[in-house]
């Protein structure tokens, strides 16, 4: 039996197993924080008067579901050692994803960002096939639009680019 050891001097450069586990634990901790915030927001929103709780619940429920998905996904991946690369960093860094969604939301608005971000998240992070991603994202985006714009009669944020076009 041969035993392999990792040189501490090169472990951080090569993205050793400990670095990957630390990143995974950080993602799990952050996702668990989002679960707590999402559940708390949903519970608080139930006590709001009239329709005031609709938007917090609309945001809290999917956020909590996605955070739980990240917890499950990351805990599964913590068991496997990973190599460091830019693709893995992009795929696993929740702060990059949150920043990308915020920028996309600001630029193109709620409906377009939901569609584009949902497809990117499922494809890049979840590695799902396009034939599965496209219909699910299209239906989810359409349902979101119908609920907010049609049923609730609320206007969605259109984004900087879409506002300038119209």
C-alpha cells in the first residue's frame, strides 16, 4: 500500500482536497443561512396585512428551496476530492452566482433575468441537459409572469436596458 501525502506548500496552489472541502463547507454554511432567512421571511410574511406578504413569500419560498438544493448538492460533493480550476470555482462560488443574478436583474429586469439565470444555474451548476432545462425554465418564467403581472396586477422591474428601449 502506498500512501500519498500533500505538500502543505503546494496544497493551496493546486487547490488541495482541504481547500475544496473548506469551499464546500462555506457553501453549505451560506446556503443554510439562506434557508434560515427564507423560512423566517415566509413566517413573518404570513402575519402581514392583506396582500403585503405576497412578495416576501414569492421570494422566500424559491430561495429556501434553492438553498436546500445547494445544501444537498454540496454535501454530496464534499465526499469526493476535486481538482481546482476556474470552472469549478465559477460553478461552486455562491457569491459569484448572487452577483451575476443581481447584475442581470438590474440590466434586463425580473422576467428576463429569471429565465436566463435559471437556465444558466441548471446548466452550469446542475449540469442538466438543455432538453430538460429549456422547458422547465420557460414554464417557470411564464408562471412567474402570469402570477405577478396578470393575477396580482403588479408591474415587474423591466431593467435598465429594457427601460431605455421602450
